[in-house]
C-alpha cells in the first residue's frame, strides 16, 4: 500500500484515491475501515421516505478491490439502506445488494449477494457464491453454491468459537491493508 494512493480519516478509515464513492453524504463509515481501489459505493440512490443513509459500514470492515455495494431496491425507484456490520471482510469483485450483512462475516471473492438478502452474524461465504434475492443466511454458517446452473446453496454449521477468528483476521486485514480470508474449520 503506497501512502500517496490512500486517504486516512480521523476515525482511522483508509480510502483508496481510486475508489468510486457516489453520494458520500449518504454513506456512514464507523471507523478503521479499509476501502480498496476500484471499490464502488452507491450512496447516490433515491431512498425510501425517512431514510438518510444508503450505506452503513461498521468498524474494521475491509472491502477488497472491485467490490460494488449498492442499497437494495425497495419500491418503485426507491432504495432502502444496506447495513454492513463490524469485522466484515468482502473479497475482490463481489457485488453486494443486501439489506443486511451482519458482524464478523467473511465474503469470498466474486460473490453476488442479490437484493434484499440478509446475512446474519458470523457467516463465511465461499468464493463465487450467489445468494438469491430475499434469501436469509442464518448465523454461524458456511455457505457455498454449486457450479451447476441455478447454483443451489449449501449451508453448513460454523462453530461459535469461529467468531474470534473472523474478528482477528478483520483486524489483521486493517493492519496489513490486504484481504486475509478466514480458513474454514
């Protein structure tokens, strides 16, 4: 990471000068979050009545290169908030249109989280997984999709002790400014 290519905020956020952030006044970032090059955050979408933020990121989030986050379409042309919890790492080239991604979540590279899907706390989503529209992934799960057409999701149990591993890897990703995936147990 070259210092010239990054902006660091008072709250410890590191944002690449090569990230594309649209509607920054509708994006809330808690702190110690890394936003890599070619990340697109779409806070410029028209929101449902009463909403002020289009995207909300918790602390110690890591967005790898080419991640695209857009709030999910709700009604007509209005969007609702996309909340992403703390200690969440999102791999290269992943597209997120979820309503909610919980705390301590690892999303591998090249995944697609379709609109209004919900990902609960302490979930690992393996690379190239497609989460369907309005789908809910329970807490403490490992998720992958088959390579066959239609991509059936496979959801397995993740031990509760794994949340500390995800949290530690998230902090290490911030320190090293690179995506450190959590190896599944």
